[in-house]
C-alpha cells in the first residue's frame, strides 16, 4: 500500500467520526476536530500529506502538556506496527501526541490495526470530556 492510498483511506476513516475537517491552503494537511452539541472540541487528529512529513498525528491529550499518555500510546502502536519513530522521523514528539508515519502502513492488516487504535484513542478522549 503506498502512502497516497494510506492517506486516502485514513481520511475516509477519520471522516466517519463526528468531526469537522480543515485543510491547509498551501500544504496537504488536514485537521480533524470532533463536534458535539456542546460545540467543536480541540483537534483530534492531523493527517500530513506533505512529501517530507507524511504521517498521522493523534492528539490524545490536547492542552495537557504534563501527561505522558502520548508516550505510552506511541510505544504501544510502535510495538503493534513494528516501527521506531526515532528512526523514521527526526522531529521531537510532544508527550500528548502519537505519530504514525504513513510508510509503516504497508498492508491491509496494519491498516486494520491502526483503525482499531484510532477508534480506541477516539473513545478514550470522548470519555474524558
């Protein structure tokens, strides 16, 4: 599965949640914000399609800079999808975010694992509201 196919499938999957998306003007970056009857919530996910970045970032604890939830979930998804983010990306990860490079989603099975992980993160965040 190439990165563009993974990007497209992830976009379609993320749109199946109750979210509004915003698209950056100059780059292929899509942000997904959940909404409820209480209004729009902080961003849940960002899908980067730029040539240099190409990844999905899940904002698992937006606004909580002291949490280590992102680090825990990052280790979990790295083990499930068999990758090491420090070898694939050189930027510093925030402790409240999880980053999944699109190139590691190279099979339908890995896509399924990732979708289950996204669902878990979305449900977890919903329960914290």
